[in-house]
């Protein structure tokens, strides 16, 4: 979860608290003259108008998602009737949460999952892949879903670059900076892996009505913003602005205050985990849900089964601890618990939506969730520590290869 990164960075910063004492006087002198970079000034009415326009765009996009899924499922149903397919269609949605460097667990899990023999618990070709924060960085590779792309993203977590995260020099904490750190290593990883050829493959898969979505937080509008990466990839190839896709993915992973935010179309974006640590269609109205649209369009046909596979790149409950009575320790623990609780509540909501769909329309909806075991502890403290990330990747591979690792009951 994004807040876990915030907490661990705060802990690292507090380890140099004596340096803070020495520099406090310098900070007080410099703060007044070190304002943040200027952005265009808009009136409250202009901001409200811009938000209304954004809301209309987002709502139109959301309404367009379900018909694409219905079209895909109907094509598969027709193939099944004609004998081209041996099994009726199943809608498989992969939901990958935030978790910072603990995304190594999710990347490892996808690798191990690929070893499960063919059958109902094998890693499927996903109809929908969603990601938030570190999950957004994993999502494009999971969407393509080949052994090569899974190995690509797993290697990014197993072999973190030395400059994956760097403090902004000695006075990194000055208010003129948008974040404590820069992320040159991560930016290079994304730019090198997700190039024009990679985006072309995403677009080709999108033509089959598969969907790839990532969540960000629009600080200016004060709301979540889910991006259709297939459409963004198509636009990037048309305009030549491949970096726009990189900015969207990095915005989703931009832990507030720690990693750099990203400005896209004049709006400022940070970590999607702030507004939703998992992306599962919560904002879709009931009448626009897959089961409702299918039932309305094809009333005489059975609703295809829907399966949600949720990878939580963290623990359902953090390990208990004695929290020191310092603002840093209290803030760290509280922000971690806030994100954790919001994620658990979101999962409960997903289970509730599934139950409503079953009761109201007779739909068959399955939800499976995987997470880091509650008693697992990192082998070494710190953020983006190679030993810890490899231990998480190893754990993920072991659990991914074992179908009994999945849990089906709501948290």
C-alpha cells in the first residue's frame, strides 16, 4: 500500500533526526524563499467547471466499458455454440493492489501462477486487468500475460536499480520540492520496457475487447481518475507521445510527498491508492454492470460466469507493534492503518456487489483473494531493499504455484 512506503520513508528520515536539528535553522530561513513551482491560477468557478467536464468524460468512459465486455463475451459464447470453444465464456478480471516495493510479491505470484496446470485454477487470459500504484506498474505486463512479459516485470522487482529512488540532496525536505525523492531508475525501467512495440501489443489485445485500467488520484479535482490504458496506448502511437503512458503509470505510483507527482493535461496526479487501493468497478451503476447489460441485451441467454482474482500486495492485517509516542511514529502507523482499512472495506464492497448480482439476476460471481501472510516479516528493514524484494518474490512464486493459497471468504 502506498502509505506503507510513506511510513518507511518517514522512518528512514527520522533515522537522521539529528541532521534535522542541525538544519532546522537553515530550513526556517530558506522556507519563505523556496516556494513551490507556480501553476496556472484558476478561480473556484473555473475549477468547478473543469471538474464537471472531467466528470462527464469519466462517466462516459465508465459507461463504455461494460458494452465492450458484453461484446467479447457474446463472441466467445457464439464460438462455444459453434463448437470452436470447448467451454462457455467466463469473464476473468485481475485486480492488482498498491503496495510499493511489496509489488515484488504480486510479480512473483503471477510467475508462480503460470506453473499451475491447465484447469479452472490456472492463470487465465484476463478479460480485464486493473492496477493501482505498484499494481499499475505490474498491470500492463500481466495484461499481455506472456512468460516473457511476466519475467520482465518480475526482474524489475528482483533487480532494483541502485538509483530506483534517490533523495533530492541534503535539503530534500524543503517546501520548494514536490517530493522528497526522484525516481530515475524506475523511470528508465518503465521507459525501456514499455516502448512503442509494447504499446502496439496492448492495442492489438484491446481490439479483442480486452481492457487495461489503472487508477490515479487527481489532486486538482479531488477525486480518483481511472485511465483506459488501451485507449491511451492507441493515442500515444498516433501522436508519438509514448511518454504520456509512462506518466500515467508513474502517476498511479506517485506516493504523495515521497515520489514526484505527474502533471497530465494540466491536472496534477498522485498515487491512485489515495482514492482507491484496488480498482474493481465500484463506480459503475447497477444498471450498467456486466450482469445487467448482458441480461438486458440477451435475456434468453445465461449470464456468463464472472471471476475476480485480487492480488493484495500487502497483508490483510499488519503485525502488532508498540507505537512510540512521537508524531512520526503515530503518523506512520495511522496512515498505514487508514489505507489498510479502506482496502479491506473495498473488498467487502466487492463481495457485496457480487452477492447482489447473484440475488438480483442469478449471476455466478466468484471472488478469490491472495495476500502476503499475516505473520511474514521482511528479512531487512528499509525501502526497495533487494533482499526483501527477492524474499517477497520467492514467497509470491511459491504461493502462486499452489492453488490452495487463494481465499474465497470476505475479509
